[in-house]
């Protein structure tokens, strides 16, 4: 859309025209000759230039208006859903309002968090595209892989469908249509599964199959672990709370507890006392642990054992938290809770330092404290030291909420847990920038090393040429 605007001055210079601003300012042919430009025919050239500009604007005006209309309709739909949903909740009696809103929130917040992750993944791809980081080469994607625009399109439709279903659920239940209300989340979950496993060549079939195949390799790590395998597995660890909520939602659907308060009366079946919650929470960490063991088996690199130990420290945090519902208050206060806090602190700092020193490998301390002989550094943060401080500081703080997210006994305030889980997804979104770029640096290590040598010698122009060459070779 904007390519035509930016290429227009180049086109005019190549065809011998003066810049449009100069012509509109009343410059004559003598000024053109004095400026070293070819002699133009004045009015005819001005008319030709004007017609060219009008043609470009005509080609741009349609898409811009259509895009603006879509944005207006999209936000108008969001406002309507929010108004109807909030009015439906507030129309209920105060004694049932909190319980009902909690139940409705439980069904839809996992899908909303997944949608948020898709939006942020589109931002990741957009930044990679603008920064010259070839993520397709890192993941070994084909030419038909999804771009950031297509990712955002998927996220937009997911947002519309989920919020529409949630609004219908709230509205129908508040007006006494309990059966129709209970059908809304069930249909939504069935639709999501159907689209994901649909065998036909529609709805980005190759990307869906790639995702399912990667998940299969994560669950059953019988082959060598590829970058896409452990990258997605790391994302799944940040989504562990989402999976536990999905389990509770599906449990209530199976036991016909949707749009009722029966789940509250039988809390041990699908509620906080369920033994399935810690099992679902721990699965992503076990998958990642098995991957590290498999990588050690293939490479004999001891680093993989340390990485496995990092994921192993999350297991006691999850199960010690679940013990609160199965031990006496004295045992919890003086034995289990101190152990839970100790393992939570260990997991937080272990994971934080691993992010900075191993997963990112940004030479952070070199660039912040100006150590000599820097290693490969991030192009995304080049000459932006304040971003280093933000990324490291926010990563440490959000790692501090790790224990809260993994602990089922701290889930009484579902709004707080939702916010903390969203912040964890945002932390993973930041993490993805530098983890993917580190892998891309390894793919282009010879070119990147030459680029850094060029910068150290003050040869900026040569360094840029080497960098462009490395981008084109991927």
C-alpha cells in the first residue's frame, strides 16, 4: 500500500523529472539546468506528475478506506459485546453474580489468553520482518508459511468469535435461557477442535498440520529435538495455567455442570480439590524435561542436564501447592508451605538467570557495563540500552509471579490469576524476540562475526554490506 508512495520519488528521478515540491513551488527550467537536471517542458511535466500522483492516491484510497471501515466495525463490535455482557451480569442477583461470572470466566479465559498469544506472536513476526531476522529459516518453514498479517487476521477472527459466544452465554443465562446458554461454550470448544484437526486444504492447512506435528513430537519425543519442538514446548510451559483451566472447563462440560452451580456443590470433582489440576499443570514441564534428556542423549552436552534441572524445580512447586487441600492446617503452615516457598524461589532465580545467560545470550552485561570484546549481540536492541534494563528487570519481576501462576491454592481471586497469566504470556512474548534471534545468529555466525569485526574497525559501510549479504543468504 505504502510502497507506491515511497517508490514515487525514485521513479521521477529516474525519468528525469524534478521533485514534485520543486515544481509546485514554481521552479522553471533554468533552475532545472542549474541543478543539473534535464530541461523539462514545464506545464506538460507538471500535468504528468500530477496525474501520476493522482493515480497513486487513487490506488491507495480504496484500501485505506476499506481498512479504516474494518477497524471501526471491529471496535464497534467489541463495544457492543462489552455493553451487552456487562449489562447481563449486572442484571443478576448479587448473591449469584460472582459465582456465575467466575464460571463464565473459567470457560472463556483460556481461549482469550490463547488469542492474546496469537496477537503477540504476530507482533513478533512483524518485528522480525522489519529487522531482517529470517524466522522462516530458523523454523525451517516453507514458502507458504503464515506472515504476521495472516496471523493477525486469525487473531482478529478468534477475538470476534470468542467474545460473541461469551456475550451470547451471558445474555441467554441472565434471561433464563439456561439450555441455550450452556450450549455456547460447548459449541465454541467443538468448533476450535474441528478447525484445528480439519483434514481439508482450507484454513491454512499446512500451518495447522505443522503445528499438530510439532505438538506430536513434543508429547512423544522419539526423534531428535528440533528448534521448533523445544521452542513451542517452552511456550506451553507459559500456558500451563491455560491448560489447567481447559481441563476444568471440559470436566464441567462432561459432567453437565455448564450454566449451573452444581460445580460449586461438587468442588472435589472439577474444582480446586481435583487431582487432575496439578497433573495438567506439570505436563508441559515434564515434556520439556524429557526433551532436555533426549538432547543430552544425542549430543552428550552437560548443559542439557542443567536445563532439565531447571524444569524439574517447577515440579515441587506445583505438587506442594496442591497438598494444601489434602493435609492438616498445621502441616501446611509449618512443613509444606516453607518447602513450597523455597522451591518457588529456587525456580524463579534459576529460570531468570537461564533466560539471560543461556536462552538469550545477548551479551547483556557486556553491552550494559561496556566489557571488552563483546560477543554476538542483538540487532533488535542495538544502541538501545534502556531496553536491556526493561527486558531484564521485567523478566525478573514476571518470573517472580511464576510461583503464583503454578500454585492452585492461590486461585481464589480469578481476576488476579488471569492478569498474572497474561503477564506471563507477555514475558514469553519478550523472550521469543531474543531466543529466535540467537538461533538466527547461529545460522549466520560467519557473516555476523565479520559484521562485528567491521564495526570494531570503524568500517561501518563494509559492516552494513556484510549484514545485508547475510540477510540475503538465508
